[in-house]
C-alpha cells in the first residue's frame, strides 16, 4: 500500500474525478457506438459486409471522398494565395486581412451557408442581376447541386487553410529567397524550387486538417446540396433518425473515426519531419 | 582549376544615396573598386555599410547616384540579372537541398547541362574542402562548413564580383581566424573582386587590400590597412580601427596608439620624457599589460606594453614618465 502511494503522485487524486467523468461521458459512448456496429441488428460483421454489397453505400462513400478532396485542393489553393499575400504585404494591410479572415471564421456556419443561398440561389442576387441585364435567359444552377456544396464548403474551410500556412510562411527566412534571386533564379524558379518546397509542411498540415473536417460536414451539404448530394454525415443522421438502422450508422461512424485517426497519425509523422527539415537553415 | 573572370569586376559607385522615407541611410558615397581587389566596408551598425552592399547586390533601389560594373551602369538591372555572387549573413542556404544541389543551384537555374554542373560542383567542393559532405543537408553541417558551402555556392557560376555580408559573424572566435585565412587563400586563387562587410576591425585589417571606414551613411576614410592604422584621418577612424589616445594640443588634436608609448619609472628613462604622471591601474592580459595613466596635466592615457618588457614591475600609484618616437603621434584633420 505504501509502495503504491509512493509511485502515484497525490496530484492524481485531484484530477481523478475529471478523468473518470471524461472516460464515462466520452470514451463510454464511443465504445458503445463501436460495440453497436458489431452487435446491431445481430452479432457479427454484417454491417461491415454491407459496405461491399450495397451500391448506394459505396456511392455515398465515393461522393464524400470526392467532395472532400476537391474541397481540400480548392481551399488550400485559395488559402495559399491569401496567406502569401498576407505575409508579403504591409503590416497594416496584413492586420486588416487577418481581421476579415477571423470575422468569417467566427460567423456561424448556418449563417454563412444561407448567405450563399441568398447570393447564388435560383432567385438569388447574382441570377436576378444577370437576368435583369439580359446576360442569361435561364437562372444558372449554382445551388442545390454538388457545385453549391463545393462553393459553401471551400468558403467555410479557407480560414482553416490560411492559418497553418501563415505560420509556416512567417517562419521562412527571406534571405533564402534573396539568395535564390542573387544566384540568377527568376521569380517562378525561386517559387517552384525554393518557396514551395519550404512551405510543403504547411500545405500538408492544412490539407489534412481540411480533409478531416470536411469528412464530417453536415449542414452545408444538407442545405446547399438540396438533398441531391448525400454525404456520409447526412446519411448517418438518416440511418439514426429515419430508418433507425443504428448498426449501419455505427459502422459508418466507426469507419470515419478510424479513418480520421489514421490520417492524424500520418499528420503527426509529417509534423515531426517538418521540424527536422525546417529546424536549421 | 578555377578560372577567374580576369577581364571583369571593377565597380564604380558614383555619388550614391539611399533614403528610407526621410532617413538617410547612405549619403553621397563615391567609391572606385579595382578588379580582383579585396575591399572591406567597415563600420559600426547603422553606418550604412550593409545598405550599400544591398544596393550593389540589387536588393535595394538607389535613391540617387549610379552604380556601374566595368563602366556600364547596372542601377536598373534586377538582382537576378547582375551575376554577383553573395554570401549572406547567416548563410541563407537552401535547407531542403543537399550541399551539392546548393552549390550547383546557380548553374541549374541557368539550365546548364547536367555533366557540366557536376564537374563544376566537384571543383567547388574541392576548393572549399567539402568533398565528403556533398550529399548532406545544410542542417547536418557545422557553422564553419555551412559558411564554406555558402561561399562555394556564390562562386560556382564564376561571378565577376563576390559580396560578403558579415559572413563570419556566426562563428566563434577561434574558427573565425581559421576561416579568415581560408577566405584570403580562396580570394588569391580565384582572383574575383571581393566586397566584404564587417564591423570587426581585426577581420578588416588582416584580410583586406583596402578598407572603407563608414559612419552615418558616409565614408570617413579609404586606404590600405597600413595607411588607415598608421595615418588615421580623424578621431573616428583612429578610434574605430584599433585604439587611440587623443592629445589636445595648441595646433590641433593628435592620435597616439597605446602600444607606441614607452613607460619608465620616474627619472629612469633616457632623455627628456614627453609626459609625466601617475599609474592609475595595470591590467594583465598575458602577452601584454594595459596601463591607465594620468598625466600631471590631468590627461588620461592608455599605454600597452609587452609583458616581457615589464621585468622590473611597475606598480599602481607609482609615478612614471612616458616616451614615444617622433612621428608616433599623428595630427588629425579638422
């Protein structure tokens, strides 16, 4: 008993209630979900088997991954441009840009999603204006399709792309870029051969972050997809609330959980590597 | 072996000024730099030496005046077209590339054939004695080795002029002396014009063909290390390059180097002493001793003497006489 007391720091006694609370309220339900995926409606791997048998499930998986990939590429590309502009403009303009970025970061996802409907919807501002000017005869279908989902998701994700890239770019030594110019490299040569490789850790970090966040997107696809674009999160909610197939929902949730954990593992490997690369110049 | 650009590399700086807003960083500098010369810009921080170098490199625009290479103006030529090699403060090596790729970068962006780049890089690796480190990344090298990679990278495309911005600043003192010798040796072998920026007067004295002493954006004095040390033009030059005592006399101010003074116990020297007074303090430095001396007239002087000559030791508080040779005290301008 005394030996035990010597090994366990008394501070743990203070933390223990909260640890137990977290375990009971967080780990418990997660384990329960995983348990459900192999027991409901009957014990076995039947739910996972469905993945290979059901065409619609496969289609949803494919749609989700496709939308997440396009969102990642789009928002990292735009975020890279914004971060680059922020790092290389004047201090004052930079703080304006950061403020605007954070404001859009803080606005509720619902508000941002519905604003897109008002702007780009069938009777939205843009279509009305274009029709009024006689540029188009029929409204352009921006919303209630995959394009709408992509516009909404990319817009929502841009701040998540900018912030890791901004940190990465700010840590670069600009003398290295000057050295490249001094050695005769043109602007684009310097970018492709020096700047881009040195910002790769930031690109990887923001890509993984956005891909993982996109996987769980629910509101934007539901509103801007108009029911035509079904992603996993929405499908899970349908299984839970409408068809009451908890086993299938639990299986999909479990797959997403492990997918995200696997990517986080890759990310942690990459971040360690990046400090090795960028540690000294 | 390395072939120097023997017909190129003289640089003319004509009445160059640089303003940042209303602040004048460089003020009307005129300078003729000879081909193959080792020229040092020496000055305290804020003297404009780095700004001048950055204008020569093309990283900063000049506000007025002109810079010319071999008589042709290069003021409007962007940095990447000037073909000047440069060794940056902190080296600025490409951290994601191997030593070989760092050194070959200038040739590679000029789209030279692979075989030629390889041959040239091997030559440079040999010149800076880094043959065994070709496949390492800069992060795996010591400071001195990184410095040599930076030098090789800047020399690889045979620039007519090499600019060096405090290249030894990050090295410890012992290594610095070693690298100074290597730099001098490399300068001799490649014959490129070196323009070297430093605030370290010892570095400037031991390496340069000529030194430019700068203060507040203007040139104070230009000359060989010998000229500057023996005949400083003004108080700033005398005080910044080595140490000096300043003697106020009726006809002006004289600069007198501490090591040119001989000190003897009162009444024991030959001839008429130049000054008499009391020893305030003696600090022992091994090979030499620094004596703070207060004359009877109230002037404070520093006297450096070789320790071996102080065999019959002088003591603090003792009265003593000072002697120096005719011409040791130099009259300053203005």
